C-alpha cells in the first residue's frame, strides 16, 4: 500500500519525532500520536511549528513528535513565559505547548494564569495524570483528595481543576479530553490549532506506573466509566467539502476566526460553550456528580489575542534588517538636545 | 600616625568658593522638591558650570525625609562629598541632623516656621519666610505645599548669582512648555529673590559665575542612557518587572521607543515591551525571544536577579543570547532598596546552578550606560550567551553631566545566525552546538527558518553537538569546556579597562562602575599628599589581559568595592593568585556612594602617611 501523502506532499513520517522513552502504555504517547495526526491532516508544515514544554514526563513529549519543528524544553512551570517571548519572533508560527499537571497546576500556576489572561495564541496541552512520574510517584496539585500512593500515604488536599482555572483565567478556548479517546482528542487539537488565542486542553492521561488505580480519576478504568462527553465533535478545516452527518437542529457550529469551524453534536445536555458563567456552573455540577466532563467547555473566538494588542509589522520581527532596528544618527542629535 | 591626623585636607582647602561647592537640601518626600532641585541643577548647568545631583531618597511614596545633594564643580568632580557648604533645611524632622552636614562656617537656610533649636554657632543663618512668600503669590490651596520649595530656589538664586533666564528655561523644560505652571513657579522664585535682595546682605565665598564648560555636555541619569543605548542597539524585545532602582530603565524605553522605533513606511513598531508578572517570567520571555532570534533584554535589581538565576543558567548552557541590566541596590535580602551598592558582583558573575560564569559589562559613566546598552546586545548575539550590564543606583538614578551620546561606532552584529540560504551552504557539516570555526562559537538557526533541516531542540539538559539529549560523560565535559572557552575568548573583545598612569608610580588602584567619580577626585588629593598611584578602571568581566598585567606589574594594587566583602578584589585575586597577597581590598558599604575623602583616608592610612 502506498504511503498516504497530505496536501503539502508530506507523509506521516515527516511529522515523526524521536522514539518515545516514556513507559509503555503511557497516556502521553497517545497524545503525541494525536498531535501528529492533527498536524498531518491539517497540512501544517512542521517548520511552521514551535514546540515548547516545561519539565516532567509530559514535557518530554515534544521530543517524540515533529523533529522538523523547532523545540525548546524549558524550565519547570515556566514554559508559558518562554513561549510568549519565542512566539513574538515570528508571529506566523504555530505554538504547541505540552505541559503536565505538576508543571501547570503546581509550580507553574502563576505563569499558567498569566498566559491564559494574555491570550497568547498557542495550543496548550496539559497531560494530566495527577502524579509526579520522573521523581517516582508524588502527588500533584490535581491529585484527588484521599488518593493513596505507595510512599506518600493519602492525599490530604482538594485537587486543582485545570479547566476551571483556565476559564477563570480568561482563556479563550478551554477543553478537556481523555488520552483514551483519540477521536475526540484529535478534533479538539485540530480546533485548538486553528484558534486565534490560547487553546487549553486538559487531557486526562493515566500514569501506568505510579497512578493507575481503578478508583483514581486519572486512571483508564475510572476515566472510561465516568467520562461524560459534552458533545460529539467534528473539526472542519477550510476549503474542504463539509460533510455533516448530524440531523439539523442537533448541531452547533462554532466558527473560528480563520474560516474553519467546529461542529458540536449535542448529546444529553443542551450545552453551549460560549458562556463563562454557565461553563463554571456546569463544571461544578459535574463535580458533585463525580463526572469527568470532556469536550469543548468554553470558547470565545472574538477575544483579542496578545499579538492583536501590538502594532507589529508584517515582516516577522526576527527577519527585520539591521537598518530597520537602529534609529538614524540625526535622531540621536535630537535626543542629545533633550538631555538636560 | 599622629602626623596624618594633622595633615590638612586638600578637599577642604580647594572645594569652597566660586563654582566649587555643594548644596544639601533636606525636604519631605513627595512635596514637589524634585522640581525645585532639578531647576537649580539645570539652571547652573545652563550657566556653563559642571554640576551633578544625587537624590538620597527613602523607600516611601510620601512623607519621609529625602535629600538632594548638588555638587557644583568647575573642576568637574561629581562624586559625593561628606559635607556641604550650603544646607537647605525644609523638613522639621531632619532639622537637627541636617545641621551636621554643614561645613564649618557654612550657610544654613531654613524655613523660619521650624521652631527647633539651632545647635551650632559657626553657621551663617538664613531663616526664610516661606509661608509669607507663598501666600503673597496667592496659589490655589492644593498647590501651596508643592510650590513652597520654590522659595529656596529664589533665595539661592539671589545669594549665589544664579540667573533668572536659565531658571526660566529649566522650568520650561521641566513642564514641557506648559505656560501656567512655569509662570506660577517663576512668580514664587521672583518674590523669594526679591525678599533676599531686600533683606539679606551677606558676603558669601560661594558664587556661581558663568562659564562655558558645559556647551558640549548633556545632563542625564544612567537608566535613561541605558534605555536609549538599548533602543539604538536595535532591541526587539523587552520584558521586565518593576523594581527599585531599575524601573526607570524600561520606563524610559517605553517613553522613547514609540518615537524612535516606528517604521516610517508602515507606522508599525519594530519592538515589543511586556510588563511581566514577575522576574521569573520577565527573564523567561527574554530567553524565549532570544532563542527565536530577537535582541532581547530585561532590567532588574538584586532581589529580581535572584529570581532570574534558573533561566540565566539555561541561557548560559543552551547558548541563548539575552541581556540583563542589573541596577544594584543594597542587599542582602530587601536591604536598602533606595540606596546604592556594588554588592551583586559575585551573584551576577556566577548566577545560576552548576559551573556558570557570565560576561559582565560595567559602565562607570552615564555615557558608558548608553554605549554598553547597544554593545551588550551585540556581544550577547556574538557569544550566544547572557550578557549582564552591571550598573547601580548612584549611576542609574542620579543626574550626571557627561559628553553627548555617540552614535554606535560599529554596525549591528547579529552573530552567527543561519537563515535558509546560509544553512544550505553548510548543511552537511552543521550541528547546533558544533564548533565549525574553531572559535568555540557554533552557528545557530532560529524559529521561522523554513529550511527542513534548520530545526533543533533546545534544552537545559545534557546535549551533543546536534542538540540531541545525551548523558554521555565525555560529551558533557567537552560541551561544558567549550562554553567556558567561548566565554574566556571574549576577554579581549569586551570594553578594555581605562588606565591612567603617573610617572614613577609603583602602586595601583583598581576600581569599577560608579566609584569612578570619587576615585578621580581622590587621585588628585593623593597626588598633593605625595602618593603616586596608577589607576585602572575595569569595565568588564571576565577581566581583560591588560587588567591582569596591571596587577602583575605593580608592587601593590588597591581594589575598591562598594560592598562589604571586597567582591571584585576576590575575583581578581583568583585570576592572579601569585599576586593575591599584594592586592589590598578597600571595601565599604553604608548605602551611600563612596566619597573621595574616604578613599583618600584609607590609602593614607594604609601607606602610613
């Protein structure tokens, strides 16, 4: 069988990274696979992507996809600032940040809040397993109260809900998915990649080694049995024939800024993801019922992104010529006149 | 030893008289005194006499005591003097202490409403009817307190011979041409001048006489100079977090960049400024921007510098160009936020975990703040590393007279950056950390390069020549040694030390940064004392071979530090261990700029004169 080629003439092999060194069966590997699939299917040249991450198992993930993209494995909890600075180099680039629950919700909570508030245009995936893997099994801030770990005993504290924090932090695109649900995850990643602003996707990604007890909500068994998908999702890229197989009246189209749109097929709830207060209320009710809500939970495609707030030239800043950067000698004469 | 105490102080002999004296003004913080003080400073400057001003201010918005020290010096001395010839006491709470600042027989001006006792009999007293003069001018009641300080401007103008025209010019400059505040302040100044003319009949030795010594000079603070240097250096990206005394540097960029860095054709900005949520984020953004091919800088002071340690270590090891301005204040801890020091030499030089050692540029004049502003961006990109500019509060926040800023003498240097066509030529040999030229500096690509082989994975973890993760012992060692060699190779390319020699001198003095002003003055006194000293002003770390030769070639070398432990002395002693015992540390820290008198006293004592 001939290898499948996308519209820019690349095969899946052009999107591959280094072999994964994560544990066999790690949820993060499934996330990596969907990032590759989404970028391949959206015909994104790998050179147009910047991959950034912090520190932790999750943050190793960018090594395992798209070798032809620039990547930066930064500091623990401080990927948002790195990404903010880097993306200004050439604002036509697509930022993909991969973080973890420790990286985002513990050490990195401050920068996470500010990157959402600034609406830095990038995809921000949190591979959330409720546990520190690289240091071999400590609680993260998303671990649920009462969870037992081998050396730590029972967790005393209530967990941080990353989706809740992202919405409160005024992120313009907030979703949750499950690493065991490739179809939904891919649709969300594709939509996130087309969103003009920060797209936070909290992906419950079970740790097979340190936190995969059946009663933990970061486990496969729990995730599969308690997952409540808000919608069935389809992402529709531009200039493609739109094939909708849902009955009229059951679908909600959410147009994104660049002409693409996402189609939500309503399930049991009549949920519209464009109201921040309703989103938070829905999350609170789901929490009470011990349900893990997945899908697109909040979106505001109109919210101005960080780049919209700056009066930047068309040429990427990092390609400006030296004479565009240094003011004239005459201007310095004028400045000297002012110094008194 | 007894002799040395009796030895007359040349400072006292020569530093009082026409165009050679100092004024200490004690006021209340937030009372508008800065306008009055700058008006005096600028008017004297306009009359052609070298002048400088130091603001000794509290960490406070309003209400605590603040002092402004104006040094008028035809000879060009700009260092802090211990005592002033004229004291203006406007603040009841410091009235008694302010008397101690006055030289014997000096002039003591004060608000006559202050009822505190006068302790000294030698002073020439000038009680000023501040309230009466202000009332006569009929200000709006909200303004009464803010304009009261103009009274001493008028009285001093009369006593010292400061002309009204330059005072008017200074006010017009200060209020950016707005007519009504200029008129109103002038009215008070004229009334006070008139009062002094009619009521005071003093024959003072202190006079301002017009000269033409400032025609080719400018009056500016180091932070403004550093900001402008950064703008002319072609910075693209600034991220910062407010901290005293660095804040005014990025704020000056905010003020000037919109005028200077707009593309004339498109009206677009060629730079980005972000106020970050903290110093961790400020430096993180700068590292991201530097990696992506932007000339990026941040500015901070001691506490913020501590927070930047981790990202700085990453910039060093992943070889990302960034510039960090460190405007030093007094540590440890929160310390004295509004006072000056050189206490972050070590913490800057070695900032970060593991074996790190950075390039430091150390300006000693405000003019050098401008020059090093643009040079730092060139050096950071050339050496692909963090470059620090080590300034301090005295240099950064005070008004200094200096030569006009000189346009950068060399074109912008972007270092070894490969774009698509550059990479294509060497694509077979290229690896991000591969030393292709044998100069320890690899070639780098930046995000946005669309060549399919341009990408690499930057990381703070161990890596090989191709930026792949590696824990291999020899790979690690080879890479880290290359980085060390790279930094060391900069020694000859950094701003060279400035050396002034005296014939027959066998001993030397090394200083750096803002103490330069006091050192130059002290050298003159010491020459009169019969002490011959060669002077080397260090302008960068790691030190240049010339600086090390200077140490080797002298029998004894003093090293002056405005910190407790003699940090620069320690660094230099490690560089020339065979001369360590011949190096004498002169270290002092009390929050104030080091004075010429202190330097002279220490050296006389050491030389047993």
